[in-house]
C-alpha cells in the first residue's frame, strides 16, 4: 500500500504523521487489496479535520471526520473507513460467490 500524507494550513509534527500512518496501516488486516491511501489533515479555526481516501480495485472509499483534537479525528476517520472496507469486502466476496453458483448451476443443467 502506498501512503501519501498531506497537512493543509500547518506543518504536521513527525509524531502525528507516524500516528496517522500507523492507524491507516492497521486497515490491511481487514483487506489486502488496498492499493493507495491518502491522508489529508486540515485545520479550520478550532476544528481539526482528518480525511482518508483509499483506492481499492478501481473503487475509492472516503472518510472525513472533524473534532477539536486531530488524533481523535484520525481515529474516527479510520474507524469509519474500516466499516466501509468491511462492507466493500463483503460485497466483493458475495459477487464472486454468486458467479461460482451460476457456473455450478450451468454444469448441473448440462449433465
């Protein structure tokens, strides 16, 4: 998985960057097919915004969260994208299983 990190309107400290990358890397235990990940941190007045964009087999999953603390925003966005990733994986696996059953049915009809 290729990870790009962007901080808008401020320079992010190295420990925050490491924290964000570590949080995103834990998503690989749910799905191996993540091709690219973009982490975008933003600061608007008193609100800290974290946005995570995953590229997965031709699809893009996006999560954006805002709170008073940037680490909390990163955790919330990671949790949101984790749910989306599980749903995507379930949908992806279900489609593959349907194709197998159709082939099995066609073979059974021919016999």
